[in-house]
């Protein structure tokens, strides 16, 4: 079991993250101070939450490019609700955010399941629609910090055992979905639907319905992240989190989630998100423009996909070689 771990993508990522921290610390030792690493984890929490949802979708041979737009729309809605009713309890705000995000995810799921539209087409379309709805309901205006109630802004910043609530929510999500993916029938269905859809169908698994639930979970996590994002940064506008879906996909493929479906873990998505989060936080420290983040994310996707493809090709050759020897 230990041997399998040390040869896994997760172990490789742990080593890469360690090496990255050593290289950064050689120039800026303060970066690896526990307090700063906690801040880096907290900064990476929104990416971790979205990467978990995206991982589940990709497992089923789909992709969700609307997660950032879902986040932005949900964030704008709850921000406007807070402006209109500043005394509304945070629990209600959270329920509205998760509920709206879930509905948006269900829309994607229904279109993929019932109409058999390719997921990339569906989510490209809904991504644009969601952004358009934000502009319509807000009239293109921003919701700024001074318009938000103190309680609305304070929730994700409240500290528990030295870590903000935002970071704790990411930790709870990682633990919770690790259990779901490894210990429940639904988790196994996600793997089966993407790994071998035909075999899954013969086993009694409704592949379309399973994909629907994957999009629903992704939408719920995007909705939750929408509130956490706008409350933490105390601002909401049409283009919030623009291009963030690229980081989400990058985190997944860097973490070993196969874009062909059926392969991936919550731990891999977590490590992929942390890898990108460390790079993003380190760029200003090493005097590199943060605008390079998109280029780095895109390059990481290409490299990770190439590595995954090579690994699968090698496995195929081994199988073929064994078959030849058997004959």
C-alpha cells in the first residue's frame, strides 16, 4: 500500500509542492512561516471548493465551464439581498447561496441528461447566460463594501483555532466528499459512469442521472463559494472571478483527474488547487506579474493532460504486451 502511494500522482504532487516551497523559501524564508502558509491555504479555499465539484463532474466524462459564472451570479444575488435586507441572518444567506447554485447546476445537468447536449456546449452557453443575468439584475453596477452589512462580511473572516472559517469550510468539504466518493453508492456511481459508461448501464446505473447529480453538486459548491467570495473580498460585479474556471480545470488535471473520466480523487483535486494557490501567492513575492497566472494555468493543463495521456498509453502497451505473451 505504501509503495502504491509513493508512486501515485498525489505523492508526486506532495513532492512538487515541497520542492516549490523550498525554492521560494530559499529567497523569501517568511513565505513558509506557519501563519503565512495558513493564509495561502485560506486564499486557496475557493479554488479547493470549486475543484472538488469540477472533479466529480469530470469523473463522469463531463466538464463544467460555468462554475465561475455560477459563483458570480450567486454572489451578486446574495449581495443584493444583503443590501435590501441587511438584518437577514447569515444562515439564510448561506441557504440562498447554496440553493441558487444548486438550481443553476441542475439546469446544466438536465440539459446534458435529458437533451443529450455535449457538456462543453451546455456550460459554455450557461456561462454566458449567467453573466448576462448578473448584468440585467444589477444594471451593470457594483455592490461595494460600504453597502454590505458587517455580519455579511465577517462570517468567512471569523477565526477558529487560528484559521478563518473560509479555510475550515474547505477542510470540511474535503473530508466530507472524500467519504462520499469512497464510501457511498453515489460516489462509486460517479467513477463507474465515467470509467465505463456501457458497463455501468448494464450494472443498473443511470449514467445520465449520475451526470445530473454531478452537475448539481458542482453547482451547490459554486453557489456556496459565491457568497464566501463576495463577502471575503467585500465586492460584487459582473466580471467577478472572470477566467477562474480555467484555474479550476487546471487544479483538477494537475491533481491527476483524467479528462477522459473515471480517474481522480478528492485528495488530488486538493493538492492541485494548493499547487496553483502557492504559485499564485508566490508570483508577487518573486516579482512576477500576477497576470502570468493564466498562462501558467494553461501550461499546467497541457502538461498534466500530456502526462496523463502518456501514462495511459504505457498501460495500454503493457496490456497488449501481456496479451501477446499469452498467445
